[in-house]
């Protein structure tokens, strides 16, 4: 019989297995706010349920359209509807939420007083769902606010129609080869945190802390839908032409979560500008632009709208006029975002 191996490496491996930091433990050690801890645990649960639904979509007959359009005019997939129901149920029953805004619903949900808490959550339950039938990565994006008057029993859309600088927690969950949760707490000095779902445990395990865009801008990658380029303005066209001239690679998944996640980890830039067809851009401010901009800025990058409403703006400084308001999005390393913004400056 072979001898049991007792190498130093195997002992370390066993120790690592025994000392994992799951999401619940991380929240308890890094968040003194019990209500916020409960809310984040429920968001984690909803992400796990959505991950399971995406993985079983083919078997469960969840591919295809649901036969409706959502609040912003996009065709709803069956998984859009299911993931929306998962998140709404989890958040209402957390007892921590007062107002919910979902991409899939025309109006904000005002949580009944008997279940209401002091937080507001805006979320895109399944970003990139147009790709789901061909098994391309999708994701969830969310932003958490505290009510304007936390002790008041009254709640309204005004509690969430605020600048991105008021966000308490921003995050996204990516459903790909692995399910990965990325969080950014405004009050946490560590910055951007990464968790991976261990299917055998059913737990999100903390894997990386203080995630930063690579120094110097990282890899030379630009990410945008060049099929829309005939409708772009001159500064965006000039910037993309310069990226190409300088040997940048083009990478575009078509799922914001996947494209921004790669941008944070590898470097480069993600662009979804306004154009002649969509003067305000396509992406929504509250549950796409704001949370991603906060995460990118915390990781050392820049979040800008480019030229929007007559001026070049920091995305987080916008004040949305409605819960489904849109804005142009330029996110990435300072090296590359500044190049795009310089094209606007040169045109003035």
C-alpha cells in the first residue's frame, strides 16, 4: 500500500481548505451595520439562485423569450423574468429594503411598511441576457443606497434618484465558467473585493482584496460595439482609431459585467457612448452606470460620460431624472479614458 503523503504543500492545502473566508464571515468582520449585513447576505443568496437558474436553463426549458418587453423596451427572456422575481423576493423578505428599482419593472417597488427597512436597491437582475441562449457569460449589477431619512416610515423614488456618490455598496455578480461576486463598500478602505462561488459548499469564498486596475493601464485593450460606429461622434471615432494605430486589441463580449470585469482585471477601456440613435446612450444610470463607475473608480480607474448634456462629466456626479434614465459610459484605466477625454477637449 502506498505511504500517505505528508508533504508541506499538502498540509498547507488542507489548512487553506479549513480556514476559508465565506461571504457571511467577511460581512460580519467588515460591516458593523447588522441591517446592511442582512441585506448583503440576501443579495448573495439571490445571486446564487440566479447562478443555478442560468446553469440549468437548458434543462429547465428557460431559454428563449418570455413574450414581453421590459421597462426600457428590450425583449424579456424567460431568465430575465425569473431572475427579477428571485431578487425582488429576496430583497423584500430581507426586511432591510424600502425601495427597489429593477430594469425589468416599469415602476419602483415601495416595500410595505411591515417589511420595510432603511435601504434602497437598484439592480439589473440579468445583464447580457440576450447572450444566454448561446451560453455566453451574463451577470447581475446592483447599487445600494440608504434612505434620505432613515428613520422615516415614508419612502419614495426620491430616496434613490440621487448621485452615484451616495451609493453605500455597489456590486456585480458574473455567471460564467465560475460565478464571481465583486463588491465595493464606500466605507471600506480595502476597496474592491472578489468572491467566488464554491458549488460544493454553496458559499461565496473570499479570494481577492483591494483589487486594482494594473499599474500603467494594464493590457492595451479597447472594448466597444463597433457595429454602432457609423453613429458615433468624432472624438470617439478618433480615440478608437488611435487605439488601433497603437496596437490595441479589440475585446467585446456584449455583457457589461463581463467586459467591465475584464477591464478591471486586465486593464484597458470599456466604451458605450451616446450616438445619433441614442442621444443619452443605451445603458441605465442607476443600475448599470453608477455601480460600475464606483467599482472602477475604487479600483483606480475613471468613470466618465464623455460629452453628455453639453459637457464632459464624471459619471457618479449625474443626477438621474427618472429611475430608468440612461447615460453614455466610458470606464477604464486612466491611461485610456484620459485619451478619449482629450479628444473631446481638442474639439472645443
